[in-house]
C-alpha cells in the first residue's frame, strides 16, 4: 500500500498496486474495478465489475493501465475522477455508491432487499443526474 504523504492542504489518500487482468482493454482514470476472483484469483489481478460482485471492490483506477500491466488503484480518500452513472436513479451528494455490473462505473446503491450483499465502495461528494457516465467527485472506501 502507498500512503500519500501528510500535507494539510490535501486530503488523505491510500493506493495499491495491482494487475489489470481485463484482457480486452486498457483501464483509464476513474474506472472502478473488482478483484479478479473468477479468472486469476491471485490477490493481484483486477477486472471489470461482474453481476453480484458483492464486496469485491478493489479500487478506482489512477491513470491509464494497459491490459496485463500493473498500475495504481486508489482504495481510500477523495477522488475527483471516479466514473459515476446517474442512470435511472439520480445521485445526490452523500449517496452511497456501488459497482455497476459489467461496466466500469459506479452508481447509486439500490435500496431493495435484493441488494443486501452489496457493499458501498464510496459515496458521492457531488450530485449527478446525467444518464451517461461522467467523472464525479467521490470519497473512496474500498479498504
């Protein structure tokens, strides 16, 4: 783990190094990823969120990471580049966010009883009502 050096004017952040095991594309800044428990299952590989990924949230991609390459992923703290999708549920500041299955984006955590196994991997710091994914400020909580 990499901890940002303490500086009063910057929010605290924690990062990990992991491998992009999503074989068909590079990852770009702001994409949320899960631990690759289906293919690699080695504690190093991360990939696209899957249906019912539960608490497998690994972090938010920092920069661009080619397929099969290692890179930085943010697991805690303020992030202004996270990809959030308003979709059918508007996201207000303070809304818990979870992974969107089969897409590299976060969305408002469902409140239905079927979402019991989902765990929020952050919360929105800004509102988004767009129906397309956009970079949004969030607080990441993937530890």
